[in-house]
């Protein structure tokens, strides 16, 4: 199942279980991103085309050939206008112009213009951010705007400082999630050094609708699956300070459900050591205990992911770890990616999973 990575969270080197450094916040590779061409705003073209009114002018009586020609011209002009109306580039330019007019900004301030038929009703809509970029920090400060129904004024949805990326070729990365069934989504990520909590927007009833807010976007799949990452400081309990230290990033699993028109979490529930053995195909719990670690709660995500929490205790601290196994791919999961086996140095996301998460 091919996944498309969209948000690369800044890394901090972790120690203890699953020592890892997530990928940096550089631009997303171009081949990993669903991109809709950004259409620059500008003057509408004029001349060289026959309007419907011009095409419908009747010829003088007695010139049958001219009448036939005019009828054919009218049909051709109508077909051409219909094709232009359905062209995303043409519509995108019009939507961009409307956003710029409503915001009072100039073209250089328009970023991340994302044009799509979000609700698959045959009409294009656009989300964009109007603001100023800081290329060095990878940030964009401004407001998210939406334009759709020609009869409705563009709307300013939210303001803030957001993550901003360019592809390897220097083009802006367009934040579009496109599922095979249901709808498309525009996403925006708040700018923080070690996380990027998102908002997922789409269109419902010709109006913008916020479908999800919070957690960072790890990856998505055209089938409708989303991997969303929760960050926290729950890796190491320092006995002397009596507090948790150590930043962790744990993925959680969601999916878009067309029947509910909602993004829902895959449920997670406790399982036994025997069930872990059946799902993983080996006695994973016994292996962890044989390594000298204390096994904690064992959980199963309904998308096929097994989590086994465990701890490593010393005189000064307790390190919280997890082993994660994908029953679909038969691979162990960690910050470093996937592997055929597990070890404290190579797998895990740090911290502990809980059925209450």
C-alpha cells in the first residue's frame, strides 16, 4: 500500500528505546505529493473569441449558407466556453483573482493555491494562504482563504503561522489530499519547531468545512487511510526530578469514511500475549521479556497494527518503549521506517500507547 509522505517533522535525537532522529523539515520530494498546478493571478484574456451573444446574431434574410455558418459558429463557441468553464486552470485563475480582491492583497502574497473539485460535484473550489513567507524558517504567516460558489463572497477561515515547503525544483508544495472515494482535502499545518498540528478542510454543501484539527500529518493513502502523529514528553521518568523527559512522536491511525462523511480513528483495544503471538506469528512478548525488559499493556489498532509497550528500568530512571508490528505487511514499524525484526536500537516510537488515546 503506497503512502505519500507530506509532513516531515523536525527531528530531535532520542535516547533510550528506539533512538531515532525523524527526517528534517526540508521540502517534500515532488513525486510524493499530489500537486494541482498553481495558476497565477492576472488579467483575464480578451479578444480572439466569439461570445455567445455575438454568435447568436441572426443573418440577413435570404442568405441560407450564412445562417448555417452562424449556427455552427454558435455551437462551436458554446462548446469552447463550456470547455473553458470546466478547465481547472481557467477556474483556478478566476478563484485566485476573487481571493486577492477580497483580501486586498497583491499576487505575490498568494501562496499554496489549491484548486480541486473537493466534494466531487463537478464544481471547482480553491483554498489558499494570503501572507508572507520566511524561506529560511520554512514558515508562512497569513490567513487561509476559501473561494467557491460564484454567488458567494470568498471567506477568510483562519490566521496563523504555518509550515511552508518547496519541492526540489523550487515550486511550492500544494497541500492536497486526494482519496479515491469520497472527497479531496486541503491541509494546513501550524508552525512549531518539533510538531505541525494540522487542520483538514474540504467542501460540504458548497461551503468550506473543517473535518479535523490537531496532531501532525505523517502520511496518507489514496484508499482513505491517514497516519497522524501525536507528540509528547513521555519517554523517560526521571526518578530524582520526579518528572517525564524525552520527546516522543507516536503515530495514530485514522480513515475517511464516506458513509459518515467523517475522518474517524481506527479503534484500539487491549489484547493478550497469546493474541500478540497469533497476530505477529512469533512469541514477541517472550522475546521482549527474555531481553530483560518488563512488558506493559498490549494493544491492537483495528487497521492491523499491534503495539507492545515495555519499560527499561535503572536506578535513576524508567524508559518507556514500544514494539509495533503491521500485520498487513509483516513489518516492524519505527522512526527509521520498517524492518524485518525488532530491537531497542532500531524500532519503536518511544513512550507508551494507551487504549484511552
